[in-house]
């Protein structure tokens, strides 16, 4: 318990009469104590009584108002006196700018720190890295770190966390490796960030290496790291490993950890395991939150169970008094669309009481409309998506394919003309596979890899073998005016097929182990069909994580039931 600052203040006043020389030093400490005791007005009044406040005095005042506009106002007053800030002052101000999303002032503070030659000092640099990371400018954060003459564990941790949070997983893992090579100790934040980066890449070997490191450093029993391990293994498709970690730490897991485990099952469409965990969590008197319900609804949606998804949506609102997010509505609309209840799904999207439909929701309805061959609904959903984001390539590509399949060739031409006029480019598909801790990335038709010849030879061999088994190319992903030879070549050389062929050429997994591929977009229908046949040819499990879910191909079938 903090001592009462008023008593200390009274003693200090008595002591002053006895001839204390470091009066201002004691007052600065007392200001901090007033702020810690939430006696804000007393702290400000005391500051105003200091005859000549120095930079420490001003920093104490600014710190007491951190993360509020008042901190910035006091800073301006400080400069007018004039008192120049030190690196601790700047660190507090940059944290405030990050909290208030004040990019312009943060940039000015960076410029000031350069003028004062303190931009590369530890406190300033760490705060700048944090500020740029929170402002979603990871390249700036990286530049600040790279320009530091001396680094330490906190700065390494800041840049690793910032890069992981801003979807730069490869860079985050690179700095994590550099931090370890330099001999700096890991923290729960740096380890959990490295696991987050591994999860985004679905890089299983990286996840295992970070897990081993956390075990050696005794961080594996930390709840933050434990939750990140559950999430990491879950996003790598290794739900059994995720469950082992979860069960070991279940006594200290909070609702975030339970949600991570449920989300892992949900991505596999394992509704029974999700419901089991939900029930046990409530039995342990942990209150489910919005993420908990999102996991349950995702599991049912991935299984194509619209009625159950709707039941849990209503349960969330009526019984648990939780307000659904836009993600819950998207899940509900997706489940209904998948079941063919397109008009009902559209009405929900148009009548949400607290949200306005976003691109993800209209895109879900567009995909489902195309799947069910409802060309009129496709047209409407495509237009709604274009209104929100004219550069969203899926609004055009899905519509063009649907119109082509329905024989509405004039509308295909109209869509393609719109793309040209608006200079919309189809997003490139990327697929990657991990080999010996290194991630290999492929584009469609990619010929940059050092083993290109072997990859293409293996792929040709696979396509020949599956054709004999009955594989027929799925043309509905191709534009109608592309020649048959071009269609075959384009379908053969999709990024996920190249990654799979490389995995077989590199012998990435021993017999009995699954081949694991990650794709940044939704796996196309032709690749999905081909992978079912290839799983029979190579006699092993193939796991693909696309933007929607996990696909497990084994013995000619997929766990998604051919709908995703």
C-alpha cells in the first residue's frame, strides 16, 4: 500500500525549516506520489508551487497525465518556459501519441528527438518503435531499431512484437533469432510475438523451435506464452499439440486461453470439441465473451449447420446479454448463405441494428450466391461490394466466373471492362511451405525457385497420374475467352500446386507425416479437386490452410465436405 502523500508532504514542510538543500528533488518525488495516489489536483497544485521546475518536474507532471490530451498540453507549456525534454519525457509523450492515435504529433516528436540527438537512446528508441508499431507503420519501427548503435532486450522485444502485430512475421522471426544470437534474454512478450509470427505463417517447425526455447528459458509455464503456444499450434493445424499445452496449463488459463483452444477446434470444423470446452469453461465459472461465441458459431458455420449457428447467435444476445460484433453477423450470414437461404441472409445484412455491412460480409454473400448459381444475387452483391471498395478484385472475379458459368457472356465482358477502366488487378495467390525451418513462397507460374525444373517435372507426373484416376479439371475458375491450352497450363501452375510439388521433391515430411501448405487466398476448386486425387497417389495426408479454414485431404476426400 502506497504511503499517504499528504503526511509525507507535511513532514517535508517541517523539514524544510531545518535547512534541506535538495528541496526540488523531494517535491518531484512527491508529485509522483500524489499521482500514484490519484490525487491529481494536489499534484498539479504542488507542481505550481515549485519556483523553478526542471525537466524532471515537468516529466513528472506529464507522466501523471499520460495517455490523455492534458499530457500534450503540459508538454507545450514546458517548451515555452523553455525546458527541453529528455528521453524519458519523449518516451511518455510517444506512448501518449500511440494511445491517442496522434500520428502527426508523434512524427514531430521524432523530429525533435533527432535534433536533440536522443532518438537512438534506449528509452526514446523503444518508445518510437512502440509508437510506429501502434500506428501501423512497421517499416518505420524497423528503421528506428536498425539505426540504434546499442540494443538491449527491451528494444528487441518491442520490434519483434511490433512486426508480429503488423503482419510482418518473417521479419519478426528474423529479429527473434538475432536477439537470441546476441545473447539477450527472452521475455514473455518476445516469445509470444515469435509464436504469433509462426502462427501467421503456419510455420510448424518455427513454432516448435520457439516452444523448445520457451521450455529452456522456463517461459513455457507463463500464461501469455502458453496461450500463444495454443494459438500457434492451432493455427498450424496441430490441434492435438495445442490441446496438450492447454491441458498442462488449464489451471492458470484465463478466458483468452480457452478462446484460443476453442478457435483452434473451430477452424477444423470440430463443433463437438468446441462445445465441450465451452461447457467446461462455464463449469469452471469463466464467463464466455464475444470471442467464445465467435468460435462456437465458426465451428457450426464450417460444418454448414445454419440452424445451430443461428441458435448460438440468439443465445449470445438473449441469454448472455452480449452485443454481437460484425464478425458474428458475418458468420451467421455465411452459414445461411451456405445453406442456400440467400434472401434471408441478405435481409440480416441489411437490417443489422448496430452495424453497417462491411466488405467481408458482402463478399461472403457474393461467394455463396455464386456457389448456388444465383446470378441475380451475384450481380447485386458484386455491386454492393464495389460500392464499398471499387478496388476489391473479388467483386469482379467471382461475378465474372459466375456469369461465365451461367452463359451470360455479355455481363462477363461488362465486368472485365469495369476492371480495366478502374485498373483493378486480380490479387496474386501466394502459397508457402516450410522445409527445415525455412519458408518457401510460390506464386502462380513461379519459376524463380532453384529447383524449378524438378518441381515442374514432379507436377506434370502428378497431373498425369491423377488424370488416369478420373480427375477432371474444374474450368469455372477460368475466364471464358482463354484458350484450352492456356487454361490447362494456368490451372496446373497454381501456387498451391507448385508448393505441394516442391514439398514432394524436397521430401519435406517423412512417411506418415502430413504435407502442410498455407495459401493467402481461398483455395480454388480445381486445386481442391486435384489435391483429393493427389492424396491418393502419394498415399499421405495433405493439409492446406487457406484464408477461410483448414482442409485435410486424405484418401481422396477433404474434411470440408467440398464446401468452404
